C-alpha cells in the first residue's frame, strides 16, 4: 500500500464547502506565516498578499526565506470571516502569528515546555499543537527536533479539549536553531500535517513515482469522500498515462482506465487487468461516452492543458478531473490565473459551471495540481452510448479502434 494514513484521518480536506471559509475560532494576529516549496516563496507571498488585500487589509510587510514567507500587517487584526490557509494554492501550511507571543527565542524543548502554559493562556481555545519547520535546506535539519518536541508535547492540551472537531491549532514553527514562531489557526483552516507534508510511501508495484502525485491529490481534494467518488466500476481516461502510475492508482481503486499515451505503459499498470492502453494523441482523443474521471499529466504548455480540460468539461465528457499544469518559471501566479480563466470561460460557453481548485502539493515540483468538478453542463455530451471495451492487456491499440474506427464511432478530433 502506498498510503500510510487511513483514508479519513489527519488530512487537510479541501472540499468545496469546507475550505473556502473557516468561521470557527476568533484569532487576533499580527500577520501570517506561510510554508511552501523552496523556490516558490514569491508566488506564495504574492497570493497571500492578494488574499489579505482582497479582504480589505492594508499593505503588509513581506519577508521571505527558504521555504517560507511572512506577512506582517500594519496593525493587529482579528481574523475576518475566516481565512483558510488550506485553500491557498502555493502555501502548504499557514497560521496567524499570534498577537503578542509570535517570534520567541527557541532555547530547546525544555524552554518551550516551560513557556507553553503562557502561550496557551494567550490563545484560548487551542485543542491541538503542531510542531513543524520550513522545507528549506537549513530548516530541514530541525525536523528531527520537531518530531521529538511533538512527542514531548503529547498531553499538553487538556484531555477535555483534545480531539475536538472545533477549536484552534497552535503552530510552533522552528525557524532556526534559536527562533520559534508561535502561530494559530482554526482546525480546518490549516494542515494537521507538519509542514503540510503528507507521509506517503512509494509502492514497488507502482510503475512510476508520479503515482504519489495522484495519491496525494486524491487525498487532499476528496478527503473522506474518496471512497464514494472513486468506486469500482467507474470509468476513467488518463491522458499522458505512460508509464502508468496514475492509471495504476485508479485501477487499484477498481476503476476501468483507458490509458492514452504515445509511449508504452509499464507492467505494473497492465497487471491490474483494469487498464486499457491506447496509443493516441491526448489532445485529440475523446471517449465515445462520458467518463466519471479524466486525469491528465501530459507534459504540455499549461494553457493548452487548461483548454483541453475545459473542453472535456464543456462537452460533458467527464464529471471530475485531476490534472497537472507544468508551470514555466516567471510569473507562475499569473499563469495559474490565466489557466483558471480559460477553464471557466470554456465551461461558461457551454452553459456549465464548475468547482475548480488548485494546490501546489508536496509531490508536485514545477507543476500545480488542479481539481475540477463539472456542474450543470447543458452542452454537448456525445449522443452515442456503448458498453466500454474491457481491458485488453496488450500494448499499442491504435486510436479509433476502441469503437472500431475514429470519427465514425465517436473518437473526435478537437
Ligand atoms: C509526466 S509523464 C506521465 C506520467 C504518468 N502520469 C505516470 O504516472 O506514470 C507525461 C507523459 O505524457 C505523454 N504525452 C505528452 N504529450 C502527449 C500527447 N500529445 N499525447 C499523448 N501523450 C502525451 C508523454 O509520452 C509522457 O509519457
């Protein structure tokens, strides 16, 4: 198994109604501390500043380091209608810098234990404590200290409060060997995982490490709904499938997958018996009847992938999609917004709408993962229906042969 954590436990869930606004808890803070992938600090800060200003806040002062960005607000603010750091795209983790107790000296675990009661008194309502450090090269050396401090803090929150679904999470972020940031966030507004980093183990059966990207995406975006939304018997198309990691992830959940690629699939995916390889161009392949899931990991310009996903959605060819946008260096935030607009426009042109989310997941590198739920498409789903072919377990079936011949049988270009 590539997952260690149980399906429903310990994951930040980004379901639509859960992560937009987090209304519980009232947090007085002097700023935000955000953790992200090293190299993405500028995007992380820019997105957060836009969020803050969009809520009517004054211009914050921004500091950045390796794997983190800090916003300091002109004056102490009470948490507005509820910000969710989970909903930010580039931040893996985030918290309010707790007013009056932020930026403390770190003088070892004993010092933290001694000062903890004072911090807890300053932020009433804490039900959970998380110790973490940024993902930069220097700060990573603090990860073992974080784990050991986390263990020592076991039991620091009163048993009556522990495990509560409501309340606040106290974040102790070891920034350097001598400094700890003390922050706070509503339970649903930040990740319960240290640094927002999931522990997933690569399975030897998986055809590629890319499998971890989809595993993480499904857990992040679907959370406890995963087993309802990914069920045996459902049908999926995987565009840019080779060597087959994503197809393998879906097949292990019992889905039937048409795996489209110019290149060959690895044995791991084929051995599931549920993956049907198809040598075809991912841009022009269309299923002859709608599928439950589209996944797309093609190495392609992000706007082109966005257009393709939008087109599938507009035509009602898939109900849900997970896709990667490989972002070029430069203004990645602007590129993301452009892709978002392309998808929304495409859907609106077909009279539909969607739930659309993005996240820079831990297993993403230069790419972002998108999640789309198509709603109210009144457009143009293909009229023909036909039972999909079973898995054939052989390589190299040509595009068009699924239904016995290209355009005539429902494989349409563009
Ligand atoms: C990053 S790999 C996909 C890895 C895969 N998701 C996995 O888990 O093993 C990108 C794939 O996209 C395929 N690809 C790129 N352009 C394509 C196109 N126009 N049509 C079909 N496949 C394409 C490449 O052949 C390559 O196998």
